C-alpha cells in the first residue's frame, strides 16, 4: 500500500469500491466480499473502514485495529484518524493521542485540531490550549480553542482575542485593504465564535448582540444567529429576524423547528414571510414541505409561480408533477418552455424521460433521447440507463454504459450487484482508469485563474 495511491483512489473514487456501494454490499449480505477487499494486499480503504467499524460494533476493537494497521503504516492521515477515533471511543485515549501526535507535529492541520480535543477530553486541557493558541487565526483551530477554553474557564481571554480580530480598523487578511477587513478577517468566523464563547458562559443576550452587530456568516447553509435563537427557544425573535433581511437559511431553520413540533402552518408561514431576496431557495423548500404533508398540488403552484426555465427549478417541478400523477401536465410545461425559448437543450430535454416513462411511454422516451443531438453523449447514456433500470430492464441498462468511463462505473456497479454479478462489479470498480490530475491549488488570487 502507498499513501499517495490511497489518496488518489479515495479522492476520485477510482480503482476502489465507493462507500455507498460498500454499504450496499453489506446490506445485501456480501460481508465476505467486503472483508476480503479490506484485508487484501492491495486493500480497498472504504471496505477496510466499513469492516473495521463492523468489528467494533461486535466488540472486536483489536481486530478492527489489525484491519486498519497496514493503512496506518503508510503514513496516510485519514487511516490514522479513523484508528484514533476507534481507540478513543473504545476507552484507549492515550493510545489515540500517541497515534495522532506525530501527524500534528508534522503539520497536518486536522491532526493538530484532533490532538488538542483528545488532550482536553483526557484531562490535559492546558496542553491542548497551548497547542492551539499559536494557530488562532486558522478558523478550524479557533473553533477548537473555544471548545477547549470553555472547559478551562478561559472564555474571557478567548473573547478578547476574538474581539481584537473584529476591530474594524484591521486590514483585510487577503488583500491588505482596510475597507474590507471585516469581510476577510482571520479567522473568518470570529463573530460566530465570540457569540459561542458568550453562550457557553450563559450570557445569551450578549451572544445575540454580537451576531446582530456583524455581517452574518452562513456556514454549511446554517445561520449562526438563527441557530442560537432556536437553541434558546426564542422563536418570536427568530420570526422577526426572518421577516426582516435575514438570509434564506434563517427561514429554513425556523421552518424546520416548527415542522418538528408539528406546526406545519407555522413552517409554511416561515417561508412565505421571507423577503424576495433568495426567493428561489425558499420556494423550493416550501414546495418540498407542502409535498411532505400531502399538499402536492399547492407545491406545484408554488413552483409554477416562479415561471423559470432554470433547469434546477424545472427539474424539481417535474418531480412534483410525476409524484402527483400529473406527468402529462409536466410534459406540457416542458413543451411551453421549449416554445418560449425556441430550443430545448439537453438539461431540460432530459426531464422528459421520467415523465414519459410515468405515462407508459418508455420506449418512445428512449427513441427520442437517442435521436437528440446530445443523446449519444456519456451523460445522456447515464440518464437512459437509470430510466431502463427503474423500469426493471437491467440488462439493457448495463449494455448502454461504457466500462471505460469512471462516472459510468458508479452507475454500472450497483446494476451489476443487483443482477447478482458481484464479482464482476467489484472487478470493474477496482480497475484503474486514466485521469487528468486536478490542478494544484494556488491559494488566493484576484485574477484568473482564481
């Protein structure tokens, strides 16, 4: 095994069995296949990880570590990270610390964060604090520092560090311009972290004031102020925030908590009260909410009101038509868009297939797609293969796909497994294919290539 090879395979999901297919093999009872690939000389990482976790669930931690051992021995951080996690959850924290420390010492960023959190969990908080403090401008380290510092009672000290980073007099960390210093501060999440410190200290009003004072930073589609208000059940304040100039993510978070509490009408209102900005997002979320609660006809009208030819909007609308048994109306909608635009690119044409299949016109859909100018392309063949597979015509679906195209193997592998051709599927997925290497990251640039 080689760390660079493992990195390439897991990054591209090439020459390996991807994790979702590993899960499928296990679900279908092919545990011997997964175990064999996990311990093979040229092992498969996703199989090894799944098999190790399965062994831990059986109470066989040492066996799991034996499986991961050859991968860890390559010096590849993700393998060590997984082994350390299993050790820690298995009550062997000191061994986990010893395993992670060399990676942190060598500059592996996530390893440094993980080491600090391990140290803090095992009564060595001061050591963890000193490890993180020099790297405070890294948002990942700063998040860990807030967590570690809270356990040491050093919240005020961390708050002062964060407040200094929020000083509007600071220059931009990227371009050196004082005017955009708040936008590109380091760490970028200083305001959210300062609010987190105050919340951990029980000073919720101060935490809210911090988040209201600085431009919102939405991370992973979560708005920090909305989440804080939800955690403290201050939904009236959240409603006022959503009705103002909040990001659409805040409306979603309000709707989510109301739906969880059984207040569907309130969740609907949360989306409808949101302003026109980002209305595309809230319209889709509202339509999905309505459909989940048996109000598919209303969901369709919400999406129709957007009157868009954007493929991601029309895609969702066509799904609603199909789910409501109104596939013919979906086709008519596509016809109207085609007439209005004077053409129909593949991005919209591909939506016809599922609708025609729902109308019992699958063969016609296949013929029309094949005749389309882009119908012979690789992406079109994937779409057609999925249509055929959904109709139970598995052998025809398999025949359409190109075993030399990596993307096709991700579709073809599950099809072969469903046909009982497991060995053939595994061989196909583990066969290396030529790849153009991705460009090396160049860091921040304000001119092309970005």
